[in-house]
């Protein structure tokens, strides 16, 4: 399974918004685009999907911007990626459904359904707060690295 650039940018941007969640501030696409070095236009398209998928909420105006729709601990990786990754939830197509339905059933039941469930389970176990905590720990560890 591959996560597209859109999915990776969506996760990174949601994490960046989550960093400011405790301050209850709106974050602009321009500031996130600059911090993460992502195209503002592309990020706006991603945010439109995240807003439609109830991951983000927005406010218009001079003090406008985006916030998380829920606390970071209540937004999973699955929540974010299923909004922006079209193929993530597509059922496996039947390659030999007509000519060999028993083979297609075996592949679907024993392989594809199991993989789909495993992927979903893994992505629902990790939330945005978990990722933030890990990122902050990494930042702290890097602060203590010495180069000789």
C-alpha cells in the first residue's frame, strides 16, 4: 500500500494545526504552507477535502483560518487518510470473478479482506495526538545531539 503525497501532506498539515490546538487559534493555509514548504494552492485543495470530511473547521475573515474539528486524540490517521485517499477504501476488484468465481472468492476472503482489516486497524490505533507526542519527543532528542 502506498500513501500519496496528498495523504502525507494532509497528515503533516493536520499535525501542524494540532500543535496550535491548545491555543485555540485559527491557523492560515499560508502559515502552514510556509512552515511545511507545501504549495498553498495544493494545501487549500487538501483542506477543502478535510473540511468536507469533518476533520477541520474553518472561519473566514481577517482572523480566520483552520482548526481541528475535534481534539487531536479523537482524530485518527484513518480519519485523515480516508478523506483524501480515494483508493484507500476501494474494494478489491474481481480480476477473475466471471471465469473463476471460487478463486476470486478465495482471494477476496483470505487475502484482500484480511489486508483491508489490518490496514484499517493499524490506522485507527494511531491518532493525531500520538503522532504529535512522538514528533515532540523526536524534537527533544535532536536538541541533545552533539556533532564532533
